[in-house]
């Protein structure tokens, strides 16, 4: 079996497992919806005020939704012994980790990016900024998934690793939050967004190159421990 076929099989397996547990797919969306609905109650229903805070609200919710699901990335594979089988596979472990992160991104980042226009209109975000919001979410959420995977790999053997993941990777999330928010704000103000998206793309390239290797090392440490 070549590496591409193996990668696609792992992605397919993760997606099928998620479909069999639809609550795991619905959780980020429900969380996203609840926060978007609650923010106008706290800030007030003034459209201009909501539009001002909308970019920051979106990125904070995406960050928290990613943290909500990061703990479960490798948990089921660790519990049922599948992770040990992947360690013994002829294919490199970093490829399996990258496939798992790809499935996670498709179920969280891509899904949230697709529904973001609806929530953007609820917060009175300028329609012209919606394409930039979607593009920034697609790039930024991929980086968040990769960074979350590193934290999940390091804590997969712990019974309560959720809080530890937050402490480990939250500082790494901040640059994504800053430039993702900046891209949307620039779009609303009619300023160039290409530099912000380019930086997010560079972060993604760096994360793809390094994060799977860190995940593979973390998973080996967790399993051996």
C-alpha cells in the first residue's frame, strides 16, 4: 500500500467514525451557535456595535471550539488499541497523525467556515467581508487543528488532559487569532487583506511541515509511558 492510499484510508476511517457519532460533529456547531446568539444579549442589539465586535467574536469562538474537540483527537484510538497498531504499521506515524488532523479539520474548520456567512449576517458583519472571513477561517482553522493535534498527542495517555492541552497550546493559538482577526477587520475597512492571508498561509505551511512530526513523537511517548 502506497502512502497516498494509506492516508486516504485513515481519513475515510476517521470520517466514518465521526458520522457514527454525530454528536461529535454537532458539538462545535452548537457551541458556535450558542455563543453567537448570546453575544448580542451581552453587548446589546445595536447593529453597529455588533458589526464592530463581529471579527473578534468569530475568531474567539473558533479558537474555543477547536479546544473543545482537540482532546478527543486520538483518545478513541488510544482506548481501543488502534494507536498501537498504527505504531507497528510500516507507514510512518506522522502520516497517520496528519490524516487524523485532516479529518478533524474537515469536520470542524471547514464546517464552521461553510456556516459562517449565516452567523456573519446575524452579527451584521459587512457582506463584502464574508469571503475574507471564510478564507481566513479555512487557513486559520487548519493551523489550529494541527497545533491542537500536538497537544492531544502529548496528553492522550492522561485521563484529564483537556486543561493541560489548553495550557500547552493556547499561547501558540494567539498569532492565528491576531492575523485572522486582522484580515476580517481589514476587509471591513476596505484595506488589503492579502498580507494577512499570506501570513496565515505561511503559518499553515510551517505547521504542516513540523506538527505531524511532533505529533508522532508525542504519541510514541504517550504510548510507551
